[in-house]
């Protein structure tokens, strides 16, 4: 999760801390929670979901997301669009649970934890910690299965998500981003395309002089033709230069 205000130290969990949780179909709360959520999607979340659904990224964004601009950073915030109906359900919620489970977003994998990362003001290093979400209606917290934060993180397949999400944070919290100054419209469009709309970014990269201008090595050119993660990697590197050019 991209937030800059840390919860109080006593609420922060380290990778070794333990908690009790289990979620299964035998609980009366099963399938009641994936509704009315403010669910931000990171670029890597979008990459995985649209690949799961085998949709063009433009179609995925149009059909399943909403977009806002973060008032502090000026960066886009892409949200999963919940149903307009009374129950506000997630479009991927099925009778037996999540229909995109293998590629569910970061926030869904983390739950009941929340991961906070950002640059520490003292050390200037990117740091992350966790804290527990504890909504009373979630009966999973009363189950007896015990996890460490670390085993939960790895077991939920979060390692590649956190790695890519932190790459995005390096942009958002870049030391040369003037505080209080948001992105202008052109910069905003660059971020939206290079991070979230990867099919359009791929078309742009291969149909303009981008590869030569940006001196993309031949082996990377071969990779990005079919590998979305490599393309997102390139997109993030491109944005770093485009938004914060060297003096
Ligand atoms: S245990 Fe919690 S996460 Fe699982 S279905 Fe119930 S409310 Fe949702
Ligand atoms: S993506 Fe899956 S786990 Fe996440 S809110 Fe939707 S149905 Fe629930």
C-alpha cells in the first residue's frame, strides 16, 4: 500500500511476528468481504489480472478500473471498479470465492495484513513494515492457524508483487520530486501508459524510434516483445529518466 503516514510503532509488525488467521468456505463470513472495497491496483496487479483474463490492457482498464489522481504525488491511483449494484461486489467474486485467485491483487493477497513502504526520512532508504487489519466481521482472525508475517508473505506469492510495487514507489517518492508539485498532464499520461496500459506501451515502443532513442539493448528488445514483466521494467526505467532527467 502506498501511504506516507506510518501507523504508531506499537502496531507495526516485523517479518518474524506471528498472527492467527485462516479463511475457508466453512466460515459464515465466507464471500461476504469482497464488496464495497476501495481496492487500489498497482501496475503489477493490473499486469497479472489482465493476463489472467486474457484481455488487451486498454480493455481491462476500461472495463474493470476507475482512476483518480493522488492529491499529494500527482500520480494516478487505479482502483478496481466494484459493482454499481446494492451489494457493491467485486467483479471477480464467484460462488466458490475469487475467480482470479492465482492473479489476485496485492491487497487481497496481503489481507489480513497491510504492507506500508516508503522512504524513511532519517536513512533515506526504502523501508517496509506490516500491520494487522482487524475488521470485526472477519471470523478468520478467530481461527487457530498461526503464521509469521514472513511465511504469510511468501506463501501468498507476494514476493514478486512487493518487488515490483517497490519499484513504483521509487518513482513516487523519488528524491527529486518537488514536494507539493504534482505531475503535469503529459507526465500523467506517460505514467498511465508505461505502467498500466502495457499493450499500448508495447505498440508505442515498437512503432516509434523509442528503442534507439532510449538505447534499449538487443536482448531486452527480444524480451519485451512477449514478456509483460520485462516491459513494465522498461516502462519504470523510462519514467525514471522522463520524469527526473539527469542534469
Ligand atoms: S475469513 Fe475474513 S477474509 Fe475470509 S471470507 Fe471471512 S471475512 Fe473474508
Ligand atoms: S480480486 Fe478476488 S480476492 Fe480480491 S476482492 Fe475481488 S474476489 Fe476478492
